C-alpha cells in the first residue's frame, strides 16, 4: 500500500500510521463542511478558496517533481487526466468569476 505518493521510500513512513493520516484528513474535511454550513459563505469566499486550492495543488506537484519525486499513482504533469481536471477547475473558476461580475 502506497502512503506517500511522490516519495514512497521516505524513511519516516512507518512513524506516521496510515490510519492516523486517514483520520486527520476526515477530521479536516468535517471541520470544513461544518464551517461552510455554519457561516454563510459568499461567492467571493468560494472563489478565493477554489483559486487557492488550485494554485496549492499545482505548486505542490511542481515542488515535489523538482525535488525528484515521481507519482506512483499517476497524478503528474504528463498525464491527460491531470490536464483534463485542471481544465475543468479553471472553467469552473472562470464561470464563478463571470457570475460574480454580473452580480455587481
């Protein structure tokens, strides 16, 4: 089972159990869902978070690739799936931007 995608042979992978990573991701997801339901998020906040997430993912992949890592599950710049997902994300962000401009 691959825990660390770009660097599967990292020395400390046994120090952090897979179950802990899964629980941490689920807790962060639930906190995000709760926060979004509790606070009425507007389009500007959604737009900013989508742009941030997209930039974060691309920057992280760039850094990990530059450090010599190679994706074990196929999430890399040389796959068509990544570019298709990136195109969909950019289109969604552009539609949200247009909607925000029309609402002004």
